[in-house]
C-alpha cells in the first residue's frame, strides 16, 4: 500500500514549549526507537532474539534518548508512546516521542531518528497514510486540517462533526441509494428479458430525495468558506456616523480612535472578531464625504474599494442627522450595480426617542439588499445583537442553518454540484423517454462525483491537492 519508507517529523508547533512531540511511522519505527531509546527501568522491556526493542502497543515508556554515535550521550529524558499497526492513526507502527520543548532538543532527536533510517515526512503524510490505510475517509482527512486551523467554537464543532464521519456517512448513504438504482438499470440493460427496464415510478422518488439532500449540502459550501476563511465586513458611512465606535463595540476594546473631529479615521483598519462563531474581519473605513484633503481623499478611495471587495457591507447612518443621504445612496447604488450584498444600520439610538426610532424603521431610508434598517447604539450596545443576527443569517443563509452538521469546502461543494447536475440531466432524460443506457451514464457520473468527495475513487492529483495545505507532522 505504501512505500517502505519510515517517516518522521516534529508534530508540535515551532518555538519553545513545555512539551514537544517527534512522531515516527512505518515498518522500521520500533527498530529505530530501539537504537536510540533506553528505558529508565528495564523490567517491562521485551526483547526478541536480536535484542531489538519490542514494545507493547498503546503503552507509554519513560526513559532516555541517547546518541549511539556519541557513546550513548543522553539527549533528553522522554516519554515514548508506542502504537502497533494497523490500529493506529496511520495504520502502521507508530511512535510518539514526548520530549522537552526546546527547539534544540527537539531538532536533535529528529536528526537522530533520521540518521537511523527514517526520512522527513512530507506535508500531511501521516494523515495521508491513514487515509490510504482506510483509517479515515477523505472528508475526515480534510476535517483534520479544519480542526487545526479553526478560530471559533462553531468552526471547531463543525470540523469535529465531519472528523467523526457524519459528512462521510451522509455522502455514502446517498451514494448507496444511487448505486442501487444504477445496478438495477445495468441489470435491465444486460438482461432485458429477465429483468427489463427500470420503472420510472421507482426512479423518481429516489432521485428527487437525493437531489434535495445534495442541494442542501452544496449550499453549505458558501457558509463553509466564511467559516474557514472568514467573512469580510466593511463598515462605511459619513464621518462621525460611529463606524469606529461600532468596531470597538464588536471587539469589546478600544481599537480605533474615536473623536468628534470629522476625518479622524483616514485609512482602513482591519480586525478579526468572533461573531456567533463566525470569524469576521471587520473593516473600519474612512468617512464618505467631499473633501480637499489629499490624504483623506485616498482614504475614501480605499473605502470604496473595501466595500466593493467585501463579502458584506454595512452602510452606517447617523440617526440624529436624517438629512440628505447623497454619499450613502450613491454607495448603495454602486453596490447594487456590482450585485454586492449590503445592509443598513442606523446608529445613535441612545440619542433618539421611541417615536424617532419607529419613524426610522418605517421609512425606506436606503433599500438594503438584506432588508429593513437595523437600529443600534454603538455607545450603549443596544441593537448590537440584532446587528449580529444580520451577519449570522447572511453567513449561514437563515436560522435553519445555524446547527448544520457539515460545511463543505470548495472542492467538496464543486463535486456536490457536479453530482446535482448529473442527476438533473438524468431526470430530464427520463422524462424525455431516452434509453436506459443514457440514464445509467448520468447516474454513473453522479456516483463518481460522490466517490471523489469521500475518496472511494481518487487520483494522485486530488490527494496532492488535498494534503498540500497540511503542515509537516500531521
């Protein structure tokens, strides 16, 4: 299944720490360990006829790493955990050397392992070997990377759900239904007299159910992108509308300077913030207004670019100044032309009475693409939860998707849509009365796309693409 190389790498983050782990996997993992490791107590050591170290599986040993080329000089006191294949992460014999977290010590142990015959692992090679050994499917392998890079609790929960196999199970269930249909169609083609054509009444409900499930999964690819890469939110508006105050409120600390002087913010400020488990990059921009100040003009040009490039834009209005809205209206029109989503928030509700707030909510100040204006107070925090609702609903489509058990990545989403397209063609072919071999061809393409998601049928090119973003050591 694999080449005969034994691989090794440092599996913990670079830098100084209390503990570091050097991982070794492959046929020679235990033999290499035996050459450089000596137990503190030898009572539990088991040796074969060649006096090699033969540890028990899933057991920890305390002892010393020694350099055999320097008369057994002790490098570090360590705890070694040994796992015997195939019941390991990689499906092979696996060793984890837990040493002190000095980069010097860790590097020396790694070099010792390599001098005894192991080679440095490639990116994601430990997980790749686990996938090739059948220890996890491709959706789970990709979820490993998501767990490593998650920035919010929601990201973590979704990644762990996929890692536990929930997404892979759903894909396999859909595939199983489609494969059963495919088998029946092919049997009818091969044995027309004994089996005959598949009744379209049997075909339609299964295809429709599978289409709905796959469409639902494909839609999560958009929210998956926001959850993995972050959602860019640009806050734009006139000077003193409260953009910097809103940024500070979302961050819960004073990041941006807030004054009564118009034009205080002259350049865009970007800060990451966790909003309901969604990693949001909030962009506080320079105020929109006519000005002769060259520096401020440059800042306003950047504001326009930020709004055009953001995933979502908030046009922030000053509720105490309900006058003309020239700049804001022009920006809203520009965003509509570019088909860029935006919403309107009216700030400073703490300075307004109930009648004024009701009037603002009833008026169509600016027609936001995401609905009615949200009234907030960046100073007091009133309305901030409603403000977050807008962002959450945009990122996850609507409230029904708050607890989705999967969020497909770009690769999985594209394959899911490919399967949907094939099943849609199948439905059209069936309604048009085309021959059963045409139906079988479309059905096979749909199944192949699902196989590529889970990794049941996968090329070396896909594997290279999937594991290229992993770190060495995982």
